[in-house]
């Protein structure tokens, strides 16, 4: 599995142009950090998506491209004045190219405490088949 | 390394600002240009009418892994995350998520009512509510009609 063409700049976050154009509050898109590791069944992709729930996470597989989009709600109530900032609250976007040995139909995902666990099982190898040889 | 500032809008705050951030040696920071050099966990602070709100991104942290304490006006947040401890190093294809133990401390301003603080952990986001001390809230001062008070004072018989 490789990361596909980044859909957002490789910097941590970037304001979304169309949001500023329509005078909405500035909207941020973040690239979430991920771990990928192998298990006997296949690959596990784990992503940090704080603030994202099962309802606000959208996972799509199209052709070989897996895209995750996690939407977050503002953490502070309206009218709160930001007096110190170390991170931007924004949606998470990242996409990956799946290799052919991932069984697309059996991909499962769960999200717990803001961490996504995506299981990418390997396609089962076809059983070896014996070819009968007949003598003439 | 000074990472944390308690806002900069108020002179009163400036005196109280103190930085005690500490990344413990085994916290493994993310790489690949994602969030280099950021303190973990990243913290935002908001001011509301009657409280300060400290938010922190703590994905994968359970309530039992988190320890918040206040002592002598110093707020300490401690926690750990070892969600991939069971995976051997050679099985990793990519490892960007920070792991390990971490600790951060903040000097609370005197205007915080430190016994009324409370925290919530929702979907990997910590919300720590720091209510303002009653003395810090705006208070209405009643004004009476000065002339009446003066007349009353005049008619009060002086005890002999």
C-alpha cells in the first residue's frame, strides 16, 4: 500500500479555499498521522482522528484508492475566544493506493476513542490445482 | 524550550505564565513533515465568559490512562498511549503516531476556581473546564441615591 497523490498540501493543515470565499468561518483540513503494520491476516492501518466518530467518518474505496474523510465539530462553544493555540480543529483527509493483494470486499473498520482501525485482509491465495496429464 | 504561553492579551497573565512542558524521552514524535516539533499533546485554550476551556487532542487515550492533578496552582496532565505495543518493530510499514508516556504542566492563573474544575474525554478530545473564580467575574455594584442617604444621616439622633 502506498500513499496516493496528496489531496491536500503536505503541510499539516491548509485553509480550504472555497470556505473562505463564501465567508464561512475558516475551515482546516489536516493530514492525520497513521501507522501501518502487518498481521498474519493482512494489513492494519491505524489513524489518529481525535473528535471523529463512526457517524462523521467517511471511508471510500474506488478502484484502488482508499480515501478517509473525518469531519469534526468545533470543540469550543460559539463565542469562545481563542487565547492560546497549538493545533487547528479541522477535518481529516488522507488517501492511499491499495495493492492488489488486499481483498477490497472484506475491509472492515472501527473507531474507538478517536483512533481508526482499518483491517485490510489479504486476498486468499487460490488452491494449487493439479493438471492431469494424459498420455496419448 | 518555551512551548506554552497562557495567552498574551493580559498583563496579569504574563506574570503567571510559566512553561514546564516536558516531553519524556520515550515519546516518539511523528515524522514525515506531519507535525514536527509540536508538543504532545497539542493544547488549545479558549476564554469564555465564566470559564477557561483547555482542549487537547488525545486520540486512543482512555480515561484510566489519563491523570490530571492540581497542586499549588500547577496543573499537570499526564498520560500514556501504548496501543501498538503488541506489534513487533519489523512488522511496521509506517509509524507516524506518537506513543509512550507524556506529561505537561501549566501554571494556572489565580483567577481560576481550582476546586470546581472538571474534565471530559470524548472521542479522543479532552475538554478541561477551568471555571473563573467568583472574584474574577464582573460584579454589579449597587448605587443608592446619595442625597437621601445624606438626609437620613442628618436626622439620625446622636446618642448622648
